[in-house]
């Protein structure tokens, strides 16, 4: 796993934590984090992006809300 992909995976985990802490409701913290993820996305190789695009999406805020 490349360093860039490892970093992006960490950002995905952090996004889920942020969404969980805000009970799936949009927040300024989530918006700022998504900006960071967008910047990190463009550092990934084409093959890393293709792999991530082939995976199922992260849990949605609605699915996080269900677990509260």
C-alpha cells in the first residue's frame, strides 16, 4: 500500500468518526475534512483511485443515524 493510499484510508476512517460524532448530520467539521480528502484524492495514483472507485461507498449519514 502506498503512503498516499494509507493516508487516504486514514482520512476515510476519520470521516466515519466525524459523521458518527455528529450523528450523521452535516457539520462544518465534516465539510472541512471532505476538503482535506479531496486534496488527498489528487495525490493518489490512477490505480489507487480506480481501486477505491471499485469499492462500495462508505456508510452514509443515514446508516450512521440508524445505529444511534
